[in-house]
């Protein structure tokens, strides 16, 4: 109850903050021909307005016989956002597409073996949202919303080795369509100003798909080597699904806030806050692992089904700092809170102070990677590079 109240206060504060600014340009002004401007492109009779940005940033460090020490590294980030807005009469339709993809190389990548281990992905987002509404009163619309969230390519955990010979081999954590989250539902859209939209659906469907994990993931073959499916299947419990299932259906309520505006000269802020509260769930994961520090082992316990009603919160923020026509800096920050999703933990040994064998996640005496739940997930990235905005 306390957590739901906290989320409600956050949502109200967020709405009050972004609407506090005034804007007199809510309606798209009629134009007789296509016009290219800094905030988008108007098409035909201005019923359509499209725009967005594409940016690429690079960073690189090279060391050769450098006595103070250090590590070679190379990273790139490609980020883009596109929108298409339609407005005519009482009909308004807005669509947003967010794409982010980045890789980082820590150490040498001069051979395929080194590249396979040291060249790793650090972000991969494919998100589409569309909202169509019919105006019923000032700034209020009867609406329907559709959303899709997934990624382009597999993400890996690089911490695992085979049980024989310590041979390095990465295994798949997520990939395109695993997970894939689809949301769809009717509701109301409130748009008091051009740069802020609030959507509320009292009854929305949320569908989460994950490729079903092979049961052999928790067993080993004769001789100690893991099965091949161990490395290619996605663990569905990381995304809130019950083990052994590939689909989770939920019916609930959603609040969706979207704010995008130049908050000061040459600084654009896009903020997207989504809150979903489930009424009914199917295949919701309630079996959670926990770490016993005294025994240095992992055990499993069942949590109450009522935890399925704890809100799931996603908050994405993108800041674009324009330097000149083609150069800009971008700052991205993402926050996720999902109670039943498993998350890796960075945990030191209480006695020795040493980390686990991979230097990040702790591993118990049985070789099991320790996971946790009920944790806030945070992603942040900053880069400077080329940006094309229209």
C-alpha cells in the first residue's frame, strides 16, 4: 500500500512539474506548403507533422607500452527518435519510435576470440508507441493506445565458464522478441499544451513474451559441460514470468506521461514515465531466489500473489544539448522498477571483502550466480557526437 501511494505521489508531482510551463502553440498552425523547421516538417495542409533526430557518438582510448597502466577501449552509441503527428478536426494521432543501440570494447579486439569476449553491447532499445484520440472537450480526448517494446539483437552474460577446463563461453540473457512487451487499451488522453500528453487507461492489456527456457538449463551433461540450450535460451524469470512459461498476460490500469520540449536554449528534454498496475495476471512469477550469507548458498521461497499488484514503473529521459548544427551531446537515463523481475546484484563476501569470480555478481559455493528481486534498475549514458535534427 505504501509503495502504491509513493508511486501515485511521484506521478502527480511529475505531471505538475512538466505542465507548469506555458505554451501558446498547442494547435498546429495551417501552412500552405511543406516547411522545414527546427521542430519538424509540416506536410501537405499541415495535418501531418513529422520530425525527430539521429545521433551517433564515439569514444576511444588506445595505449601502447603505457607504464602507468590502463586498458584500451572503444565505444559507440547510436540513438534516434522519430515522431509523426496527425491533427485534423477532432481527430489527433501521434506516433513515437525510439531506437538506441550501443557497443563497448574493453581491452584488445584484434582477434575473433578477443572480440567475442571484449566487444559487448551496453544498450539496445526498440520501442514504438501510438495513440489515436477523438476530442470531446478542451484538451481531452477519447483515445486508444498501442505500445511495443523489445530489442534488436541478443544480449549476453559474459561471466559464465564451462565446468570443465574453465573455458569461456557467454550465454544469452535477452534477444529480439524475448522479451517482447505489447500493451493495448482504450482510455482518455489529456493534452493541455503541445509538449505534454497524459494518457490514462482503466483497463489495459499487457502481454509479455519470452522464448521458453529449456529445462536442461539447470542440469549438466555427463562430464560437466552445460547443454547448448543453456547458452541460447532466455531465462524467463528475469522478466517476471513463472519458470517454464513463455507468455504472461496481465489486465490492469496504466498512466502514461510524455513530455518533450526545449527547456532552455539548445537543450531539449524528452521524458516518458509509464506506470502500470495489474488487476489480473497469468503466469506471474512468485518463486524468488534469496542468498543466505551464513551458508553461502541460494535458496528459493514463494512470495505472496498479491505482489502482482505492485506498480511497474518505467521512466526514460533523454537530454540533447545542441553545440552547433551537427554536433551535440546526449544524456540518457532510464529507471525501471518491477517487483517480480530478477536482477543481478553486486555483492562482496562479508568476511573477505572479495567479489565473485567474475568480478561483478557474487557466486555461491555451488557455482550459482546470485540474483535478487525488488530492486531499482538504473541505466545512464552520456556521449558527444554527430546529430541530425529535423
